[in-house]
C-alpha cells in the first residue's frame, strides 16, 4: 500500500513537472513570436551598396573627365601644331613671293632714238623687268618709238648673238644685219652707235660697251672708229 502511494505520488510529480515544462515552453514561444521582426523591403536599396555604387560612378565620371580633358588637350595641341604649320607655310609662301618679286622687279630706264632731224638722240622712258635686264633694254631699241617724230636707228631684223657683262663693260655680239641694213651716213652711224651705248650706260654698273658682229670684233662702222670700248657721250643727247 505504501509502495502504491509512492508510485502515485511520483506519477503526480512527473505530471506536474511536465505541465510546468509545457507552460514554460508555450510562454517562451509566445514571447519569441511577439518580438518585432526586422523588415526586409526588397524595394529599398542597401545603403552600403548604394554608397559603393555612388563611389564607383564618381570614379568612372572622374576617369571620363580626365580622358575628355586629355582628348581636349591633345586636340588643342594638334590645332596649335596645325596653326604653326600653316604659319610656317604662309611664311614660306611670303618668302617665295618676295623672292619672285625681287626677280621680277621692274626697272625704269631711258632708251634712245634719233630726233626728227636725225641730228641728236632723244630718250623715251621704258619699264623693263630686272630679269635679263640687259637683253630687255636692247630689245626695247628694236621696237618703234612711242613719241611722234622719233626714229628707230637699229635695223629691226638685227638679232642678238650674245650679251655679257664683265667689270663694268658690256660685250654686245650682234648679227650682220646691224651693219648691213643700217641707214648709212657718218652722222647716222654715230647716232646708231651711241643710241646703244647711252642706253646701256643708263645702268649705273655699266661704263663701256664693245661691239661684235657674229663673234668678230667690230672695229669700224663706216668711218667711225669703235675699236676701243665706248663710254657714254651725252653731247649727242638733245637738250630738253
């Protein structure tokens, strides 16, 4: 009897403990469920991720800005180089034009014809190129005068074989027409010779003229001795 009572007592104690355990477990479970849960809103971005993306975007923007700046600097350098090249080309062109202008610079000289009485020489102004100026001056003598009453002395069929300049002297080598087709006469021969001499000595560097015909020294023209180099003689020029 006593044994059965102890067993019942133990059984009741076990049930009581089990009841206490169930009550305690239920209480803790309710307490856990009642605690506020962390909200996870899939619509909101992670602030750390957003900050990381912002930093990455700023770095990309800085990189692009640096790249654009380098490209602008390169473009400016290229434009500056092109501008310098253009300026150099312009300077070269100006130099070439200047040199060409010097080569083709015009000169004003007097060439001499006979007056209406064929007693004196009269001058007419001509503009010639500084290039081959000696031959240009002589070729003007083969053209008709511009002023009425002036007469051309050199036969128009005369050809120039050679003109050379040396130490203040012009060597003039002409074709035979200079002698054969001239107007013959002592006074005319003098005017013919000095129309050439006084024309060439319009150039400050020329002092004398010597005459050749087809490579041979011309010592006389009619009665006129021209064996020596001839100097300018203004006594044959008509006074204005």
